[in-house]
């Protein structure tokens, strides 16, 4: 995890493809997936392959 903000160049590249609303939705999806993964690790959920 970065200690600083996303570099301007990276942010601008993302803005070429996503609207402000899209970026909020994408960020919320990433947060949810991260939370689910942490819960799965904490509860030792077996990996389904």
C-alpha cells in the first residue's frame, strides 16, 4: 500500500478511460473485494479450484 497519493500520470491515464462516477464505483468494488479476501483469509476459507 502506498503512503502517498496515486502519481498524477497514473491518475490521468485512468481518467482517459473512466468517468468520475466510474472511478468511484471501481474504487468501491476494489474495497469490497479486498474486504472479502481478508475475511476469507481470517476464516481460513478453502480455495475452490
